């Protein structure tokens, strides 16, 4: 049998992928399934971006590029950071990678020593703790309750920091809750960080444009510019421009840190796809109307489906400030009995019940580090969402 390294054995495959796999399996078996699992826009990539990709390919952009990304793309990213975020970065302070996911992994691999701690506010994107584990670090999950708006408080941050803390990861708007930090909230966290200069901060800004108040979400560095020398700002085109398959993400940060990421990338992934880089540059430099249009659609779905969920006895959800998920509180279903006589004891039980009884696939809160909840993606059509909602209402109505 094959020896699999300890660093792989200590992690688990992404639970949203497993939930999607299970839903697809049931579909293949002929069941009618409403999958509200995936976290990718259901829109097509805008035409001008697809055309830029085709044009680049036909013009010979089919070779290796500069390792940290083409100058053109890094210039587009620098211009975007200035225009949208009010942040100044030179192209030598930017690295492009195969999606934000791979950039985050590289950053952790480039900085973590065995046993280094990474503070991950929960509910968190499922990949953070596993990436930290794969890089021999120790994830330190800090539960942020619904009463706290699912946001890290200054007090909780202060108590989580130890001499071994290497990183704090902030994701605003958040997957799975949509929680979005205000400038004031960031200032409170920055005041704590000021007392702990050894802590680096990674901001995962991938949902910054999917923000229902409108406008780009505030950035930590807008609130606390003094943190620039220890902040890595991660972002990408996947969510904003419906470009998940292009696999382009980036990080902007202090040159010394970017240089370490360049070194590791040069001996691991190499440069990102040349055609995708051209498409990403076109997305950043081109017409931005898709961003507002898709946001309006997400907002309609959010309002309708959140209202529908809140009308189901035993379920509730706050209106997310951003991203495209509802994080549904299912505490009211715990302890109820299914028609088969099973008692729902956990959010995993609730999720299994919804799948088996009415064919609705969602992901249990436990995967994101906070229970009892489930995450429902609104990145799918309103017809499918309404079907899902009606099925959930039916399943809940069948409980005793
Ligand atoms: N960060 C968060 C919070 C996400 O939800 C996702 C995608 O699900 C990513 C990063 C990954 O984005 P990319 O497609 O750029 O790798």
C-alpha cells in the first residue's frame, strides 16, 4: 500500500465538495435533488473577459509567463488596489497564483514553523484550518457567535494571541456568514494587534464586491495603515467576475514576504495560466457593470430566501451583509423527531434529514466551526432556491 504523509492524513477533503459529491450521487440514482452547496457564481463569465482570453491565446500567450504574474496583470492589480481600496502597492509587492486558495496555501507554507498558531475566527472558510494543518501549523479557532454578528471581537482576539501566534486570518465579507467588518470594528482589532507586533494578518478579500450595502467592503488597511508591513491582502477574480475556472488569485504585501512566496512558488506551482492571466487583466481593467448587476441579483435572492427561511418555525437567519450564502440557525430543530422516529441531535443530523427526506443538499455548520447551523448557497437561480425553500419547509413540517 502507498505511504501517505502525515500532513495529508491529518487533513480532510473539503466538506462542501463531499456534500456536492453526495448530492450528485443521489441525482445519478434518479432522486430529485436541489443542491444549495456550491460556492461559485451561477452566472457566465462576462463576454468581454472570455473574448480577451481567446484573443490572448490566439495572439501567442501560450508560454510561461513571469513567475509572479505578467507585468500587465500585476499592473492591473496594483491599479485596482489603488482605485477600489485606496491602497498603494508596487508590482514587486504582488504575486499572482492559481486562485486565492493556492496563494493562501503558499503564504502559510512559506511562513509557518511546526507548531506555529494561526487564529481563525469561526465560522470560517473550511480550507483555512486544514491548510494550516497541512503546513504543520496549529489552527486556533475562535468561535464568534451570532450575537456578535459572527465577528471577532477585540477581547476574543486578545485572549487568543500567544507568543506562538504567526497569523490572524480575516475574511470579510465572510464565507459562510457574510459578516463584514466596519472600519470601527477593524480599528478595535488593530488596537489589539498594535500590542502584538509578531502577529501577521492575512485578509481574504475574495467577496469584497459582494456586499449588499453597495461599494467595496472596507479593508483592514483603510482602518489601520500602520499594519501594512505585516498584512497580506489576498484576493482574486473567481467570485467578483464569475471566473472560478480561470484560477487566478493574488496577494499583495510587504516585499520581503512576497519574495518568500515567489521563491516557494518558483519551485512548486510555477507561474499561473497565461491565458487566464490575460483574462483576469481584462476583468480588472474593463467594464465593471457585471459586478453591480450580479450584486442586484444576489440581493433579491438573499432578501427572498432569508424571509422564507425566517418564516419556517425552528429556523432563522440574519441577513448577511455580503457574500452569497445564508448561515441558517437550526437550533429550533434540535431534539425534534423525524417521521422515521430518529431524533435530530446535531446540525449534521439536520443536513442528512433534509437530503434524505426532501432532497435538499446544504452543508452543516460544524464544517465551518459553529453549530447548530447550516450553510445554504444563494449562487443559484431563484426558481431552484424557491424549490429548495418549499422542500425545507415541508421537511421541517414533518418533524414532531
Ligand atoms: N476564500 C474564500 C473565503 C472562499 O470562499 C473561496 C472559494 O470558495 C476562496 C478563497 C477561493 O477562491 P479561488 O477560486 O480564488 O481559489
